[in-house]
C-alpha cells in the first residue's frame, strides 16, 4: 500500500522568522512509525512541528513487515488517543510459550501472571502506520510533508537551519530542534559525526506469513534452536508471522528453496501443534545487527528509534524501544517548553538521553545474551540454560520479572502511559 502523499509548499508561519528567529519549534525527519509517534505525542502541546518523510512508498509495507507491540507501547498509544483506531486491525496474544529446541520443559507466560487481559499484540506495519498518519494529519500543530527530502543541515547556536527539497524546489526552514527518526543508516546521525558501537551478527532473519490448519489460539511462540531463535506471532484471520533466525548461508539456502521444500523445513521447526501450514506471499531475508549510538543528543539534535539503536529481533523489542524513545522525548521537551526553557538546549536534551540510553542498552544486552546463550550446542551452556528454564517455570517471581522486562513494564514509564 502507499503512504499518503502530501506534496506541498511550506505554509507561512504565524510570526515572521525575522522577529521570532525560527519557523518551527521542532522538525522531525522520518515519517515512519517512530517519527509519527513523536509527532502524535505532541498533539496537545503548543509546539509547532514539521514532520518530513522522503518516501511515499514504504519498504516495510511492501514487505508486509509485522511487529510485536508490547503492553507499554499500547499504553502509550492509548495516552496519545490513537489506540482505538489501531486495535481493531491487530491481533492479541494471551499466552507466550518459551522453549529450547526439542527440550520438553516449556515456560508458559499467561495473562494471570501479571493480571492483564492480554500479554501483548501483533501488528502489521500498515496497521500502525495508517492510523498514525491519519492522526497526525488532524493535528493542527503538525505540518506533514511527504515526499520531501532534507538536503542540507546547518547547526547554529540558537537554531538549526534545514534545506528541504520538495519536488524541484529547495525551501529553508529554521527550527529550535531537529529530531532524527530516519532509520538505522541515519544520514542525520552520520552527518552530525555521532559514532556508534556494536556488531553484525553471524545470522540473518527470514520472515514470512503462514496460515495454519488449526487456530493459533492467541499464542505466541519463541523457540530457541542452536542455529538461532524461531518466533511465531499470531495475526488476525488465523494467520501467523514467522521470524526465523539462521546463519547467513543457511538462511540464503532456505530462501532459495521452492515453496514446498521451504514448508517442509519450516514444519520441522514450527511443530505440529497447528496442523498443516500454508505459505502466504513471499519470504524476505534481512541481516541482523546490534548498534548503540555513543550519544543520543547534541545541541539542537536528538536521535530516536533505529537512528539511535538496533537490537537482535529476539523478543520483538526493536520497534517498541523506538516508541518509548518518542514518548520520553515528547515528555522531556513539553516539560521544558512549559517551563519556558529552550527545547534545543543540550542540557535539556540530556534528560532524554539519560532516561533512554541506559534502558535501551539493558534491552540490547538482554537480547544479545539470549541469542548467544541459546544459539549454540556448547554442552555446559545447554545444561545451564535448560536448568534456567526449569527454574523460571517454577519460581513465579522470576517468571513475572522476565515477562515484565520483555513487555516493557520495567524501567521508567512515560507520563503518556500513566493515564489508566
């Protein structure tokens, strides 16, 4: 599907830039889910926001990307006021089954472990993107430009000057703050000279949609094989999304199989709990990496989402970290603005960095540990991890702590998510 096309010239501002010194309070570059979440979270502020997206066609939509949406993310969207538009289009899961290959001891996470109606949700990209786009277009304080491209940035003491290419014209705007939500290869991060740490994994991920013969019963599965994690996420219409991690060459070979051969291999890892499988659409493969930016902020600049960090897909953490970034940054800058402070001042932005950088690093480390602990046949580790699963299933406090960490209910909660 196509993203909404909103080619336009920038409207005249309420005040002359010669008097006020800037055109926008903040400019967000990147109109994906994270950038849209930030713009939506600022709906009730009197901040004047410009959101810029370069591509009308989303690659994630074209590939049918799907995500686990954790409880904290759902609470954030409820606080924004867009959740009622998202919920009818996505699936709930009420049980998570965690296992190690064919080891019979399975850790079962259920709703009564934390007293909630569900444990989380699974959403296709478009099911999140479209409601957020529509919400932002109805926010009077947000100007949404798509397609438009940032071609030059100049950071000054009190403003950041941004040249934007719209059709064949270059327009220049001045803003207090620039927010980079422009993805893992963020040109804005690179242009600002912010370094990153991390590594590429020895694995790639295969993603595909399948339709099982039997109901998925609102259950998500995370099964660890020595080649890498294998996840099954429930979707509406009794469909499932599989996220299959394997070493690069094995993943390429699996993708090269014909549909029937691929389904045969898939069924070996999937199990027979849902009967015969039907493959829906194409398979896609992508590499896996861990990345953490050395800093999230500079004067007049903040990074959110994949522009700031990437993690292994085990546990479905990636998008949820970006949603939390957006909620945290929105809270920090709104609080500062209400106090009459400069939202682009690096001392203000450091509040966001201190909040999110260490929390994100904790999750990056957790996902890395899970992948390394389970993606091998080293006998001492096999014994330790299977003993750990046995203990987790039998020690409620440990199981609840692990579940809350996985679904975002550990760490600092943004004010947006405290409305209930």
